[in-house]
C-alpha cells in the first residue's frame, strides 16, 4: 500500500473519500524522517564536530509505524523497523537496540528493505568482530542490491569486505575489491561512495606500511625469527 498524498488529498477534499489519508501520511512521515537522516549523514561527511540527532527524526518514524500498523501494511512496518534500527546504530551507536529491529526488517521487508537491513546487520557483526558473518551479510545485501539495480549500494557494500580481507591478511583481495568497487561507483556517479572507497584505500595502505615497518624492525632485532601477534581488529565501514 503506497500513499500518494496528492491523490489522497484530492479524493478527500473533492470526493469525500478520506480512506487514503493515513497511508499518505505514513509515507510522508517516513520520507521526512529519511530526509533528516540524510542531513545527519551529509553533515557527518563534511568533518568537524559530529552533528546532533534531530529531535523530530524518531517521532516521525514512530508516527509512520503507528499508521502502517493500523493499516496492516507489512511492507511499511518492515521499512519503519529498518529506519529505527538505522537510527540507533548510525546516530546513537547502540547496536544492542538496533540489531533486533534490523533482524525483523531483514525477515519481513521487500528486497530493498531487506538489502538495507542486511547491510547494517553486516556492519554490526563487523563491529563485534564476527568477520565471517559480516562478510556473508554484506554479500547477501549486495546480491539483493544487484537484483533491484542499486549498484551504488553494491559499491558501498564492498568497502566492509575489503577491510575484512585486509584484517585476515588477504591484502591482494582487499585491493582488488576496492578497485572493483570504485569502478562501479564511478559508473554510477556516486561521489560519496567514491570518497569512502578512497578513504579505505588510504587507511589500508597506511596500516600495511606500518605492519611492514614493524615486521622489518622485529626481523632486524630477532634475526631470521619472525614475530607472531594477535590478529588486528578489523575496521568497520561507514554506516
């Protein structure tokens, strides 16, 4: 059920049929919350002090939820659950609250919502150090995004697996993943994603250089003996 607010308004005002108003309001509340979330993300990308959570974002999502639930709109409910999870993960940095909502969205949503929820579940697993689970979630999200034609999202999803590959010592795989991701992002004119990919390349390059320098110093001190160490924690991509 999709609320076309212009049509719903005209039917109510001119035809006396207000049956479409709740669906239209639900879609508008969800859209307004998404706009506020997008402003947070673009503000964060500019650098400087992190932007504050907009006080209207959560109430807008909650209003959309109450309307979708009253309408019996399971697609809308799943989308609401995703955005609640996204808010808690991205803005409040609270994966404990975010993950249950994201899991429900991943089970109940349409392909678009499932793809988004799986991406953020992958990020949560990555943050918790469950690298194989993180890669599987991100790969499934990418599969769905390819199916629906969201190729810029596919490129964004490839940043996490590149960090995972580097953390597991598969540096050639990490480089190849980021190269492919950048080619996809360029074809989609996805400037923000290109920036994420370039930042990841620089970070991994610096970390690899530090690792080699450390190994070189250790080999110099210990002769032919090589160091063993605990695996470095994997970095997580930007949500």
